[in-house]
C-alpha cells in the first residue's frame, strides 16, 4: 500500500494537533503542572519510585523536556511540511490549550479577579524563582507589568536553535491565556527574550 505525500502531511497535522497541546507549557500554564506533581509527591504517604525525586536541576529538566525531546520532533516535522506551516499549526494548538487551561483555572478559583491572576509575581513560588528573573514595575487595580531579565524557556530554545518554535510553543499562547481567564483581561507585550530582545515586558490590563 503506497502513502502519498499529502496523506503524510495530513497525518503530521493530526499528530501536531494532538501532541503539541500536551507539550505546550506556556509561561503561565507550566506552574500548574509542576506544582501538581510536586504536591502529589509531598503528600503521598508511600512514594512510588516513579514519583521519587529525580535529583535534576530545573535547567536539566527543561533541556530534557524541550531541547532533548519536543524540539527535535517538531524540527523534523517542520523539515517535512515547512517551517512556516509548522509554526502556524503550533500557534493554533498552543492558543487553544492555553485558553482552555486558563479558563479552567478561573472556574476553579474562589475569586477569579485581577489580583488572583497576578499573585504569582507578588509571591513567587519556588518554580518562578528558579525559571525567571523578573521585577514588578507596575501594580495597580487596572495594570500589572513585569519585566523579565532572565528566562529559562528562552535560554533552552535559543541554545538549541529553535527560538521560533519556542516562541510559538511558550510565548505566543500567553495572550490566549489572559483571554481565557477573563474577558476583562488582556496582555500587551512588545519584547521577549525568545525573539532576541533584551527583556520580556509583560503588561496585563484589566478593564475596571
């Protein structure tokens, strides 16, 4: 049975549509997964070996998950279907995943307001302390801005020669993440490390 190029590309598109959302841990979605896994291991009375501490650093974890696993697969797909088409598919899948994840977070929150959405930066968890270096430059009832001066996502993807894929996977869905949380919320951003700028200037605006 022969397989045409068109059918191969369709299979690739279907693969990306299913696989990319699982691998898309955008800046503001990743902590949910990391915190759940850490909490489960802390609370379990008898820890199964799969849940044991891996003794790896955050950088090692990012390199394994992104540079060593996700990125090579996506680059291979891009070689077959074209890099621009790959980026477009990733962005679409990542947007949907981020919007759905953020909407679920808001639904499960006791008070899904602006303060709750930005609390991660006021009281950063261990995760945020290790993957970003940032400063809160504005904090008002209608605007919240963070300036990031170090980003482990950007370092990981740029070092591996996949900054464009990294932006599509990690940075681009941040806008959908805000939209999914509330119709009152939107993100304005003109710079990212992933794109080669000197910082990431995340600025969220809340319609009062």
